[in-house]
C-alpha cells in the first residue's frame, strides 16, 4: 500500500493537458488551504496595522528568494537537464550538484548580509510606519530570512521533478507550505504572537522542500554539498537565469513600491491589498500557472528539435485553454466578489468595511486575471525558445507603467475632488476613509495589460502568427459563454437574496454558491451547443481517467523522453 502510494505520486505525466489538470487540481487544494490561512488571519486581526506589519515583513526575504533564482530558476535549469540527460546521465547529475552547491553558498551569504542590514533597509519599504512599527518588521523579517533558503532549494529540486514530469509530487509541495503557515497561526501565534506566524512560514518552506526529496533521490540525484565546479553548463544556466531573475526582481520592485505607498494610506491598507491579491491568485495559479508550468518542458523540447510549427501548436493549445478558463473566471469573480470575500474572510475581527474594501480591490484585480495568466505562458514560451532578455525589457516598461500609474492616480485621487468622488462612487465605497488603497490594484491591472500587449506583439514578430481559426473560435465561444454565465449568476444572486438569510454565513454562502453553479451551468450549455473545441478537449481528457491509468506500477525511466 505504501509502495503504491509513493509510486503514484512519483509517476510520470506526458500530456500537457493532463499535466495541467494535475497541477490545477493540486493548485485548487493549495489555494483552499491558503484561503483558510487568510481566513484565520482575517478573523484574528482584521484589516489592521498588525497585519500590515506581517505582510511588509516579507518584502526583503522575497527579494532574496528572487535573487536566489539566479542559481535555481527552473526555466534555466530544465532545458540544460533535458539536454545533458539525453547525452549522459552522470553529466546531468554533476551539473545539478554544481548548481546546488553554488546556490547554497551564495544564498547563505545573502541571508547573513541581509540580517545585519535589515535596520537600514526596512524604512525604505515601510515609510508610513512609525519607528516602533519598523522595529517589529525588522524582527519578523530576520526570522523570515530562513524562508528563501528553503524555498530556493525546493525550487531547484523541483526543476528535476518537472524535467521528469513528476507533476504529482511537484504539485504537493504548495499544500505543505500552506499547512506549515496554518500550524503557525493555530499553535505558534498564541505562544509567540506575530513571531509565531512567521516561524510557521519558515516551517512551511521547510516542508515544501522535504516533501520533494524522496523523488529526487529515487531519480539518482544527490544533494551532497561540494565545492562547485564552474563548468560551461553552469555558466550557460546562469546566463539563462539572469534575465528571468531580473524580470522577477522587477516584479518585486513593483510590489515593494506599491506596498510602500500602501503603508502611507492608513491602517489596514496593506492587508486589504494582500487579501485581494491572494484571492485573485486562485484563478491565476489554477489556470495560468498550471498550463504554463505543464507546457514549458514540451515547449522547450519542441523548440530544441527545431520544430517551430510544433512549438506554435503546443503554445496555441495552452493559449486557447487559458482563454477558455480565464474569461469565465473573471466574470464569476466580478459578479460574486462580495460573496467570495465575505465567505472566505468575513469572520471575527474582519469588519463589513473591510469586506467592502477588499471586494472593491478584488473587482479591480479581476480584470487582470486573463492578462496575468497569459503573461505566465508567454514568458515561458520565450524562455523555451532561448529569447531570455526580451521579456525582461518588456517587463521593465510595464513595471514603470505600473509604478507611474499608481503614483499618478494616487495624486489625482488626493487632489481632484471630482475624480475622488467618481472613483469611489463607481466602486460603492464612498463612505470608507481608507479607500485610497483601491488605486493600487487599478495600477497593477493596467500594468499587466501593457505587459501582455507588448509580449503578444513581440511573440508574433519573432515566431509568426499563432492565432488561427481555432483561437478565433475560442475567443468567440468563451466570450459568449462568459457573458451568459455572468447574466445568469447576476440575476440568480438577486433571486436567492429573497430566499436565503444574508445576515448569516450559511445564507451568504448558499446565495453565492447557488448563483455560481447556475451561472456555470448556463455557460457550459452555451459551450455545448456551440460544440466548443476546448470544451470537447477537456471532456476527452477527463474521460481518459489518467489518474487511474498511471496508478499501475512501472519502472522509473532511464532517460528523459
């Protein structure tokens, strides 16, 4: 029984669609845990300054984690592992051992350096905090410095797992990460306060790594520290990682700039922004990240064989499915935003004003679900084809647009009574004082749209057109189904409001759930009658019952396919 269990989670998936389904299913479970985590935090603290401190404490450790990807980015490690393993297994193992040792050495040095520089860095990330509050952030951030070490190692290990398409075990790691944080909230918080929660984060990062180790060891890879040897493959990996690291660093700079602005907008502003971000991340991880991660090894292998037509074919399939799922998800989040926020976060210290602000922020974030999901796919497609610096340049432009729009709209919000009144009236939060935080998700959505437009234009310029008849029909079908879904969900909300008691958790849940189910059913009927291709592909993949087929015991492959 135990052998069957580990064989199942160590088994291989070859299909992009099936791999995406596995990652999506695990993503849903991980997101459920993350939502439960956020509910615990919201219930305990509400949208308060205390929770602002907690979120700001992540900024410097996250920067270190991003920099560590210079040595551990899967988008750089996977192609070289694929190449080396096809030639010589020992060469692949030596390459992994070198980059593992170099990562550990550099990351430990960065963590030690950041520990001592923390008092000088934190004021730049939280200018709106008092000296006492900044002191608490310093303490929390120093504890969190262990997190990028464990997560970076885990990311490096996952490169091997993804290369062998062991998506089951790879998909488990986020579950254990969130489980560690939940343990910190439930068991460590009562004893150590906020420090207990961040120790839970460190514990979750440790679990994120440990759960993947048995599979890596079974594939013949060692994690024994050694003096790293600077080989041509290592240098090539660093060259491939550099642009990706720069791109993610730009994202961290944008997030840090936005957080710094949020720290000046009153108590709870940073918390509201992060709660809405986490809610929006559910469809992003389930849809965009799942398809992008699952498609990347196939895109890399296709392009490596000089098969541009095959490369575009796989890209088009992932593109169509992301559109197919993202548009309905966007509409559902827009229509059901208040019910989503209240059901997930509305407990304990989380007030009705907190709910309304977070729902308004989620409304603005929802418009970027499609663009952010497609951006994940475009970036990995460029990396699979070896165009590593182009996405960085485009990200630099969109990052500047995001920060500039946040600064400009915030200035307009604070100086123009007409814009202030119109903006808050449109979002129905005119009576809430801390509503300036809503400028931040607006800027994020605008910046992601700029990024997508640039990526799309340069992708067609470099690889040719991929938007044939199939994608045109996909856009048409998904848009029409989403429109019908939205209408059905919206009017169902009004109908069920007459039936359920909306002053209770159960009543709000049943109202939102029932309206969502009816909306999804209406959208599915539209897709069925239109004979939508993505709908049929999804049904066929589901009918294959791949999770049962691969439960048969078989030997680990000697080489990558």
